[in-house]
C-alpha cells in the first residue's frame, strides 16, 4: 500500500496512473518535477488521433488543485517534455485536477473515497462480467472492495476485485459526493 507521502517510486506506480509504455515514460519524466511543486500525479493519458492530446492530472496531497497549480504543473511538464521529446508527433498538453467525478487511479483513492459509489471496469471477465458498480469499501489484500447488489442475495454483498485487473474506475456523481467534495475543499482552505 502506498504511503501518505510523496515517496512513491515510479516503478511502484499503479497501472491506472499511466497505462502504456509512452504514458509510463512521460510519468517517469514529469513526476519528480510535479512532486517538487507540492503536487501528486493522478493520471497520464494520451488521447485523440495518434495520441495528439496529452492529459496530465494532478492534485495536492489534500486533494485540492487551483488554476495556478495547473499552470505551474503545465510549465514544468512542458519544459521537461520539450527537452526529452517522448512524443514524436505534435500534441496538445492539457493539465487538470481530478474534479468531483474523479477517476480512481491509486490505491489511496479507493481508500480515501470509501463509502462513495463507484463504477469499475476490469481488463478481464470476472464472474461473467467486466463492469461493476457499488459502494467502495476500501482495499484489502490488493483487492478493491465493493458493496453491491448480487443476484440471488437479499442484501448487498462485499466483493473483492483484483486491483491489477481494474482498467478504469471512477466515482459516480451523486448529491452525497458533491456535498462531501465541497466539505473537503472548504476544509483544505482553512
């Protein structure tokens, strides 16, 4: 399990933060600078035709991110990427915060948002399905715990989904999530 500090080594990084060889290389290049600025790297994605858009998602350890933080991360990442040139095509760099309906990419995200509804997609079939939706219950033994309705059971059941098989995960936008996000943001400002 990851520590609360920014001491995570790039080789320990979750497969959800930077999926693919190019994204992993980019994360390895820019993450030290992002950490030096006081932020954590949440996700690196190449999208668009031929990887024409590079999306970097970052936040402070308390889960907040202001516009000025995005600007700082963008400047630092741009300088590194201009020198290292890991993407041979022309691309657009987009830097953002995770936002309310955030993707869950790190073990600490599944722990920190326990009690909230999430949708997960696996890279392989498990129990005859790839998509799961339920209330996060944290992590245990390298599995994401999810309380969900299961056919044949009267009460919701807690299932463990192997973290290594999760290919996409995000919080479901609900009134409870919006309220909690507001509380966390206002608490971070004090």
